[in-house]
């Protein structure tokens, strides 16, 4: 068992996957910090974060501060006498927090820093058509995602791989890197490297909003396909279809492939009973899985059982 006392800070399922690996490798998690419970859904019932649920199930003390500079929270955190804080998909920490542990606070980031600093590195790597990405651990400092890098692991991005699939693979690789980072900190073998010493691109990975996830059908087919892959399953790339009744429906598209070619009528929709085919610049987009507003998510084959593509077209 590691002798280091670790406080974990995170919120979503991705964070839980890292915690599971840490416990499996006998890392001492003496406390978990996560967001406060929030009302959600139609009934506005309080929703607990994935990290809180996991921590409670594993008898790990949970802290849910509304303000990270709250004196009562800082005192509670200090009382845990942690040697290191591990941050995975949480929020920006004030200096009063990240400077607290004697051996520092490090973050796991889902990119090869300094590339893709920001909130959505997994999505943007796929949207931009990258063939490779990775995970990094780095010591937190005053700015977001700029601290000295402790370790990195490169990962290939497979053709047609979605953000959800890459996310799941990164949980495994990221968990291994976090454990290795903790072990190296304990052994005194870490040699952090300033990000200024890394060559290569430094592209942003900003948070995704509805306007940045809408499909622009004037773009080349490969760019549209990568956007769909990079946003699947969440928040999902979307467009609008209109039917012969004049109804306009929002449609989320989850899985596609590309057929090379040079269609003469970009925007035309047709089907082959197995998929929906949309003519685009530089080829056809083959739609395999999608969700029409107000309906459940379906494969194109299942949707075509009771619907005809001839009744629909892309809305302006």
C-alpha cells in the first residue's frame, strides 16, 4: 500500500474510473471533493455527482463546498493531512487549495499538453481529425492547464472512433498514469518539465455550446463526419430536418461513415434500406444512428421500417 495520503477532486464518471484504478492499486484516498448536490430533472430532485456516489459506496469522506475559499472547508481539508491532491475533471482551484499538500497538487488532462488546454480536449482532438492524442499529468499552478508536466502517454485515435469510445479508453490509460505519477512522487523520482519546452501545436479546447455543435452542410464530408464522431454520444452533433408536412425537427446524429465521391446535388437525402445517405462536398455521409426530436435513438435501419427518407429533407 502507498503511504501517501491522497485527496481526490473530481465530478463525472471519468473521474470515478480513475478512482477505481487508484483503489485497485492500494492508493490511500483519505477524502473526496466534488460539487454540491444540484436539483435536476422534471422533479428537480437533488442529483449527486458520480464521484460522490462512488466515494460514499467506498467509505471515503466526501466534501462538497460551494465556495473553495470557504474557511470551514479549508479547515476540513487541512485536517485530512493529505500529502498530495489529485484532480480529475473538476474546477479551477484557488491557491489556498492547490498549495496546501506538501507534495503538491496534480491534474490528469485528456490531451498531450500543451496542446488542447481547455474543457473539451477529447472532443476537439476528434473534431479536428487528429490521428493521435494522449493523457498528461501536471502540477497545478496559477493558470489553467499550464503547469509543469509530470508524465504523458500517447494514444492513437482509430478511424471512426467516437468521443465516447476514446473517453472510455482514456479512463484506463489515465488511471494507469495517475497511479504511476503517485508512485513516482512517493519515490521522489518525478522530474516535471515546463510546458514551454514542448514542441508542437497548442490548440485550444474550449467548452462546447449548441451553436458550435450544429452541422454546417456546406463543409466537406470528412469535416462533418469528424464533427459527428467528436460529439458522440454527448452533446451530439445536430441538424434540422423538415418533412412534407412542413414540420421541422431537430435531429441528433451519433454514428456515420464516409463514402468517397463527388455528388452533384449536395444536401440530397436518400436511403438504401440500411442507412441514410446525404450528399456532401467531396462524398456522401452515411448516417447509421440518430435521434429525431421527441423520439428515441435508433439505427437508420430501424427508423426506415416506419419512415421514408423521401418525406424528409435538410431544413434551411
